[in-house]
């Protein structure tokens, strides 16, 4: 690739970084919010802006026939923004993929783990998606039309991949055959462990369906998952464990202090109204559902009481006002 093309790429890249110094945190926060609202249990969502040396090296790559791998690198390299989603067990992966596909334009979706199995071995387990920011994503409005990469994998797959990459990188890609065999064995054990995690999650879900509660149970972050398992059953996905601390704050701020009051808030009539107005693209998680029910009942008071709370407090009042306007448009 000519020096002129690289120079033009560098100018565009550095201009983008100067204009969007927090693009990584914006993408990570938006996707974490999406998954949280859908009740997907994730370990963490991280994002990064590709470094200039890494982008330049990738832009110079050529195929086996000598042609450029990325003739127009700014548009052909799709991981300038890269997002990684780590989930606890593999049953969360297809749900995560569905949520992302509903929320962004999908250009490519590849199951790397399946590719490895087809090749006859164990190894790098991850699902890669190339997505595009569509119109209508308010928190990413300045990135409409931009493509980015998302990697979805379990925490065990992530640990294996990070360690394997670190070892190979330090040895320049050359690795002792004995170490290579050990990595292959470890990958197989990780796949087995992931299957056991799936079984544990399924057994835990069945176990909580039969939980009992008494009316004098205090509403806390620790008791809310069990209380909601009784009040809602398995109708809505559980949210991330740390979000129940925030849910406790939302409920108490609005005077919901007892199980009886929470049960009354979760009445089928209001849930139906919320579904009719929000038109969820995917089944909402418990925390998102209750946040909308509180908004339906308390209106502007809910915004005033809780508008400065949550991980992205600066965007919350605007979001709540938009949801409330949607409810009002339907006469609710």
C-alpha cells in the first residue's frame, strides 16, 4: 500500500479520535444498556478504539495472491471500534446475538467456535459480528452509519483466548508442541466446563421457580431476585445482579417498601399497558420492566426522583421523558 494511502488513512483516523475521544465508552455503555434491558446476564462489556500502529499494520496486509486485503482501509477495516461481551455461560450467547441483531444492522455474523469444531479441533471460542449503527440509536447518534465489531464469548473462553494469545505473542508465534497440545486439552476442558455451567444455570432457574416468600420480607438488592422470581415467575429475564442494587433505589425512591406494594405495581393490566406503549423489540429484563412501570405510575415524579441515578445518569432524564411521551401518545 502506498505511503500516500497510509498518510490519508492516518489523517482520517487521528481526526476521528480527536472528534470522538470517548467513542469506546459510548459503544460499551450503549450495548451494556441494551443487554441489561433485555435481561441478559453478562460479566462485562468492554470496548476499545484500535491503536494507530495496529490499524496501519492491518491496512498493509495482503492476500496470498498479493492483492490488498483492505483496498479502502477506513471502510474495509471494521474493527476500528471493537466491543467485547463476556457472558457467564453459553446459553446467554444466542440471546445476546438476538438483541444485537435487533438493535443494529448486521453485516456479518461468524461462529468461530463452530469453525474450529468443523476443522476438527478445539481452540478459540467466540462469536464475531460486524454491525452498523442505524438511525434511531439516540446514544450513538453521532456514529450513525459506522461499522464496528463485537466479540461475544463466555468468561472461560475469554480466559483461554487471552492466555493463549499472551503466550504466543511473547514467543513470536512459535510455540513448543507440548505447550500447543496442553492448550488444545485446556480448550476441550473449557468447552466441557461451559456445558456444566449451562446445566447449573438451568437447575438454578428451576430451583428459584419454587421459592416461597412472606409479606414481611424486606425489599433489598439481595432479596429482590427471589421476590421477583415468585411475583413474575420466569416471564421476564433476570437482570444483572448488580442492577438489583439500583432497582432497590428506584423502588424506595418511589415509596415501594413492601412486597405487597411491589406485587401491586406488577399487575397484569399495567404490564400490558407498558408493553403496548414501549413495543419492546425483545423481552425486557426485570429491572427495565419495573423502571417503565414506575414511570407509568409516577410520571414526572419518577423522573425527578430517579433521573440522576444509574450508570449513565446524564442520559437518563432524556430517555425517561421520551418513554413518557410515548406512553402519553397512546393515551396512557
